[in-house]
C-alpha cells in the first residue's frame, strides 16, 4: 500500500487566529440553578463520604446521541471490573468507586448545568466527559473554574484547547483530554486522497463543509496549510449555521470548482441533509472524507446506500491490537462482547469511553490522597499509559495535558452480519492496526 507522509504543518498561532465558538472559560460567580434529577443517574451525595465519586457526562439524547450509544454497556463493564469493584487502599483506608451519569442532551448549556450539579450537589472527585465540543468544552470549563479534575475525549484537541480561550504556551490546571487534531486528520485523509487521485486522475481540489461552530472554526483555521501543502486547491463552502436546511449554494460552489474531494465537520443531521441534496444535484466527489459524522452504525441508517465508500477516521476498532489496562480485556473481546450483549454493531465510542475510566483509575491509584484535586490533576497532566485506545502520553502531546491517539482511515462498505461496516483501508499513521479493506472511490 502506498503510504504518504504529511510534512506540511502550521503554527499554533495561525490556528488560534480567528478561533471562535465553544464554551467560554467560566469565571467565578453565581451558581447555576440545579438541573432536574432526570439528568443524573447514579448515587453519592455526601461531601464526607470516603468513596471516590466520578461524574460522567455525555450526550445521551439530542443530535449527538450516537456518541453515547454504548454508555450503559461500558459503565457496566467498568463497575464490574476487578479494580473498580475492589477499590483502592491508601493509608489503611479502602476507597470504593461510584460513577454518577449525567446527560448533556447535546446542549452546551445543559452540559454546564449538569457539570455544576455533579460538583456542587454530588461532590464528585473527578468528571470524565466525551463527545464533541458541545459537551466536552462546557464541562471542562466548569471543572476548571471549580477546581475539579476533568478528562475529556472525542473532541479535536484544537477545538477543546483554543475553543476554550487558551493561548499558545498556556495550560489548564485541572482539565485534560485525549484525542487528536488537524494534523492527524490530515495524516489520515490526505494519503487516501493521494491514492484515489493516483487511481482516477481526479482534480486535486477539495470542497470543505465547515460550519460556524467550534469544530468548524478550528478546521477552517487548521486545514488549509495541509491541503495546500499536499498540492490541493480548496473550495470553502462558507461558515454556515448549524441546522441549515438548504445547501444548494455550497453544492454549486463545489461543482463549479471541480472539487473531486470532499471533507467536513458538521453535526450529523446537517450532513445527512447536505449529502442527499448533493446527490440529487449531481455533486459526486471521487472521495468523501468526513469528520464528526458517519462515525457510528446508526449514522448510516438515514443515508442508506448513499453511505457506500464514504471514508472517515477511526480512533478505535475491534481490529486494534490494544487491551485494557484494568483487566487485560482485548479490543476484539470488547467489540464482540458489546455485539453479543446488546445485539447492536460495534461502535468507535466503545474504546474511547472505556479509556476515560482507565485514565481516571490510573490517576486515583497513583495519588496519595484520592480526594486531593490538585494532586489528581497533576497525575492526569503527566500520565503516560497504555490503554484500550493505545498509548497515551499527556505530558508529550501538542500542548500540556493533551494526549494524542493515532487514528486510521476507514470506509463504510456493505457488511456480512450488518448492512454497513467500517473497514480499515489506510493505516499510514498507525500501522499497528491491520488493514482489512480496500480503499475505493466514493463515486467512480
């Protein structure tokens, strides 16, 4: 397989310029009104308990609910794992774990609200959170303001870091995250573009669907140097508002610009609308490489056959050679167990959600006092751990407290057991993950 390396880079200052959107860093001040109890699941409300309380915030409902599909299964595994059942012993005292779940409802305001509630009413020792800036950023902002350790995932690191108002050279004290960013997206998508361009002699022009939100702005600032550095032209469809229903103007730009390649970072409902309209209006790129959408099997339902050979990134698959730091569970066993238990197809979120609790456990196990927020935060910022998602080095990332997952490229193709399945078609960035599919044009 041809493996192209991405050499083009960008300065963090370039990325910072123009970043807007995302939740603002919260300052001290008034307490948000307590949210209804329906948003929280779990137990543990005593400030004096010796138990270790972990809050978990994810978009269990709303437009981003696909990210949280395996939550119940993962939380069941974590609670039943030997380390979490046994607890940890410090100074002759045994501390048991309790996990309290909260639904962000895919809404930044609700994400802030439930995070405040976990801290001020449930007195959690740490919050872990996942899935897009709409949840991860406001939760992290509340934790930073309240001095509570937080680990986030499944959000591009630039969207999380710069989208929260950070500047190059600065660091957050209590909030950390693991995922990847524009460099890794480019290192996954551009080799696939190059291979399809070599096969089809397609126009080296990319159409970009980037919305006016934290992800879209980060991509709009970060992608052009990589696109141009790889010898491609760029047609930016414009900073549209989430929820737009007519993409005719954008589609016309892509067709007029002969954009044979396509990339994006929208919320799932917007892409569904766009892609159907693009097909109807005759915009059929040689290769579509999408971000933030078509990550999960449920996302394919709305598009049906239109999903064929759309490519995206994968931060975890059951084909990965990684295993749990808690009990040695393999990636394959995690995926197989979920499918057997739920009857549903595996999803990338299995790995990232599981790893949140691996990281949390590691911090509590190595802290001398599991209730010391500053010590826990220090453990998180300096952690280097092997996880279900692979190696994570929080001290060695692009900024302090950010650990990078190396993704692979996958394409949706007709499956055997399920209608559509993700096959690994490019492992340029992570050759540890074996290929099991052939990269093909989205439209021939």
